């Protein structure tokens, strides 16, 4: 008998909890229980300020296979997902969002592919409904840029909605990176991976918990965790600018000996402003890496759990 875990992080999603649990349970009852296997739905309350925790507890009374992990505060989506995956005990673990943008019905195909022997079945977005043109464009761009910047084969247009086998989840558990970019880590782990395509729905209720500022930070986390190219840029650009400066210096000296002194205010301002800007940018990039090193070196736990609530085994009957 196999155990399937579905992990769902929730942050201020009280309006989505009942429908999310209802639809997911319906699918799991049909595709897991009827085969004689079992499942658990591991929900993580990521420090919500609304009634999400109460909604989860209420759902648990009607659905004993629901596990409620309550974190001590808001740790962010990637860490909340990690906490859920580390609580999950399944032979296969499926990670999905709590706003029904990832249709639970896809679980059936994921499980079928896993049973064929794949370790990771990721869901690639063919279409995305209910999201702004700006988000679609920046997301598309981001996945293509990060792919070019790293040796890890990170699939494009693919979020965290995916199935992972036990050995992949255990491998992820060994990575203690604080600035987690889960979709990259999963690719880094390796094993047998494949994708299936789906159309991403609009949110059921509520609005996105990823405003632009968080998206930018998330993009930086992904890039810094999987690429050193931004650091090397400074070196490359330094060489180019130095070569240019060398030639230009020779010209200026030659002109001086020919008695043709240029007034030079414009060229000087351009050089100062350009180099000043470039230097600040690269100090900033260095700072992004150094800050993450500092954060990592402090070695604080990734998250703190306030409580884990499971129904008694006796209440889970088939
Ligand atoms: N989420 C979370 N902690 C956070 C932010 C988001 O657990 O700090 C959850 C959120 O409740 C949802 C999932 O992560 O289940 C994805 O977030 P969201 O739908 O806001 O992101 P989007 O789909 O807009 O990119
Ligand atoms: Mg969403």
C-alpha cells in the first residue's frame, strides 16, 4: 500500500480553504483510496492573519486525513512548502498552491506518471488565466533568463506544482538553503524527471500574496542560488572598460603632444557617471550575495512549528 501526501501552504486564504479541501479530497478519494492506497493532505498555515487556521481546523473535523501544521509566524511560501514537505510521510508528495490555481484534478495524471517510474512530475503552464499581462511577461522572461544563467536544467514556465518521490523529498530535506528556490533545487536533485502541461486557472478567491516586491526578491533568490554569472559580469565588463580606457588614454596623450587639447567636460562627465553607476550596480550585486552568505552562516532553523494537528488513526477509516 502506498501513501500519497498532498502539501498545501496557506497564507491568508480563508475563503479558499473549504473549496480547496473539498476538490482535492474528491480527487484523492477517487484516484488513491479506490486503488487501495491511502493519502494525507498536509496543510501549512504560514502565519495567516485571517481565519485560515480556523478554517483548516474546521475542515479537519470533516476530513480526518487532513494534517494542520501551524508555523510560528509568516515564513514565506517557499519555507512553508518546505515545512509541509518535511511533515509529509508519503511515498509520493505533491506540492500545490492553496488558491486552486493548480487544478487538483491533475493529480491523477501525476500519480499515473509516478507509477511509471518517474521521480519528479512537474506541471508546466501552457496558459495562465486571471493574471496581469505584466506578470505573464515578467514570468516568461524570468524563466528564460535564469535558464541561460545556470547549468541546472530548470524547466521554463513551471512553478512549484509537482509530484516528488520519497527519495527526492528526502534529498531536498538535506538542502538547508534559506533563500529557497524550490523549483531550482528539485531540478538540481536530478533523478528521473518529466513534465506534463496544464492550463493554470485564476484564483478561486482573494488576491495574490506575491506583490511585485516579493516577486523581485524571489527572482533574485533564484538567480543568486543557481548562478555566479552576475558576479562574473563585473570582471568581464571591467576588462572591456579597461581596454577601452587604454585606447582612449593613448589617443588623449597623442592629441596633447599634437597641441590639440580638448575641452573635455562632456567626456569626463560621461566617464565619471558611467563608471560610478556601473560600480554601484556591482557593489549591489556583491551585496546580494554577501547578504545571503551572512543569512546562511547564522544557521538559524528554516522555520519554527507552533503545532502539528493530526486526527487519531482510529478516526481514519476507509
Ligand atoms: N503563500 C504562503 N506564504 C506566503 C505567501 C504565499 O504560504 O508568504 C501561499 C499562498 O497562500 C498560496 C501559494 O503560497 O497558496 C502561492 O501564493 P500566491 O497564489 O499568492 O502566488 P501567485 O499564484 O500569485 O504567484
Ligand atoms: Mg496563486
